[in-house]
C-alpha cells in the first residue's frame, strides 16, 4: 500500500459531492454528533473557542469550522495539516472525520498543539469492526471469480489501539470506548447507495476497479445472509475518543457510556 493510504483529492471530492444530499443518509453522523454533544455537556465548564474538525457537515454552532471542501465560513484543510496557531482552542470536536486521515497519530498531535492547557478533545469515528458483512461478501465473491481479492475498504482503527494513540499524542486522561450497532438492509445496492450519500465510499490511494460480475456475486452473497424478512444485518462500530491537553489541575475524565443521546430514533427508519 502507498505511504499515504488515502487519496486526499478523492477524499475532498467525495465530501463535496455528498453534501447536497447528505441529509438523506445522515443517521450515523447524527448519532455520533448527538453523542459528542452529550459528552461535552456532562463536563461542568464552558468552552469559549471551539474547533469543529472535519466531517461532512458542521455540528457545533459558533465554532471555527475546518472542512475538507469549501463551505460558507469554513477553513479548508486536511485534519493532519491544521492551519491554526498553538493553543487556539478550548475544545476540539471531530465527528466522523478521522477514519480516513492519512496520518491519524499526526492529526492527534496537531489537535494537542492547537488546544490550550486543560482544553478538551472529543471525537467519534467508524471503527475497525464495521462493515464486516460487506467485506466478507466482496472478498468472497472476488476470490471465487478471480482467484484473489483487492483492497476495497479502508483500513480502520481498532478499539484496542485508540486510547494508546491519544496518549502518544500527549493528551492526558485518554478515554476510548466502543459502541456497536446493527443496521439492516434490503440489499447490497441500498448499502452502497447509503455509503455514497454519506461520502463514505473508498478513498484508498491504491485501488482497482470493481468488476460487474464480482459486484453481482457479492450482492448474491449479501442476500444469502439475510434474515427471514429479506434484510441483511450490517455491523457498524463507533469509537468514541476523549483526551485533555495537559494542565496542572485536570478535570475528571469523561465516563464511558455516559451519553444521553438515543440511537433508537435516528435509526428507526433503517431497522
């Protein structure tokens, strides 16, 4: 794989194209955003200067917005190349933006740099156990037809490594916990449509075209795994991260699972 696993330009184009119709497939992003806001609300302090880092749409009114593609009032930059001065923010929030960053450890170091002492970082991203059903269908179909399987889906952060990444970036009291949800689809095409609408299709720098016969075979495998009602369960793992910029007197760390946002409503139409 290339030194930079993700194509920066393609990543920008996917985000820009998805923006217009994003509301039709924003259920995962809305769930992550609600969780982030709930966790920050549990911290007994005010955050005056906030950086809303990446993601397809803003989640924090009144913040400085850093986005991959141009948007009103936003700063365009990749998450691992932040164009802000040291100690500029009290809070950095990152909703759904870090799973396809070329240099995630470097991004977290950048986050640490732009935080003021005792500033807070909270983030949510799709984790390594997501879409295992899609991976299985694609790999199985391609191996059966061509005798091999190309990399089709992005490498993802494992939950077991997340807290260590925060700590190595210099963030104090790192917290990383995982939430797994199930979304059910009537067919592989519907899942791929949602991924496109989310701007979440593969942005791998090294990628091969997906043959039509392989895609058809993958759709058949996906359908074979369906429940009696014809819908196939798809796993989505969400990693929740938090860490503080070091300071002499630190607040208490966030409690895993303390969020009050419910996934039931946002996923109602998918289940």
